[in-house]
């Protein structure tokens, strides 16, 4: 078996499924929503995720897993496909296409930041708690960042964010693209005793000066 040929087949089939995903989304948004189309839309992402896993493309698997969860809830009727969700899924489709075209160790900071923004938006359509974000503006005489002064940001995450494919550190990395992070304090007050700790749960919070 020629693994390179198999991989090229995976790339070609994934691109075809992404084209189908775009077509299904546009048709459904236009009013042609039915269970068969929703199932087909789910299968596109499910197949890409499964095939990517065979080639250890973890960066593709992690993101498509979240999109797959949203599409599963969509086909179960937990919410309807409105304009905002269709636009978000089309953006996610484009992001998956970009992830497929790069190696796991060559994902650019910009692509990582785009993925984190999309994951935050997709969290609104999942059962897991989304991060609680509180921002306090502290104006200063000199504004180096263009954001209007220094900002203090409080981040709190739900227990299940890791299970939903979201990386808390991704939010901090993204903030670093907007300005200069001058201070980060990791909050550990929610950590349980070690014998009660679940390695897949997130217990941390952050206080950040930007």
C-alpha cells in the first residue's frame, strides 16, 4: 500500500466533502431543510474527522469534533439553522479546509487564533459552559495597543471546555495578538483534592492585564 497515495486520496475526498458541506448549508439556509440533508451535513464532518484521525492529524480532529457535536445537536432538533449559525458553520468549513492543507506542526499563529475565535462562537451551540469573560477598562495616558488603554480581563472556564475541544491557553494566545500582555495570574481556588481531580476537567481561571 502506498501511504502517500492514500493520503492524497484523503485530501481529495475531504475537499469534495467540504464542497458538499457548503452546498448543503446554503440549501438548508434557503429553506430546504430536512432530516436527510441534516444527516448528510453531519456525515461530511464526521467522515473528515474519522479519516483525519487515521493519519494522526490531531489539529483537524480537535476542531472537527466540536463542529460535529454542533451538527449532531442540529439534526436532533435542539435548535434550528438560522442565518447566524449558517454563517458560523461556513466559516468553520473554511477553517477545516485550511487545517487540512497544513501539517500539525506548521499551523500558523493566525490560523490558531482563528480557530479559537470559532470555537468560542461554537460553544454557544454546545451544552458545555462557555467561558465567563469580564473586562474592566483602566485608561492610561499612553495607549500602545490601540484598544483604548490598559485592560483587566477575568477568565473563568466551565469544567467541560477541554472535552469540547477548547483550549483555555488559546484565549491567552489570542489576546497576545491584540496587544501586550503584562501580567497573568492563574487562579487555582477551584482545584479539588488530588484524589477527586478529573484530568479531563478544567478547574483554572485567569486574571490578565493587557
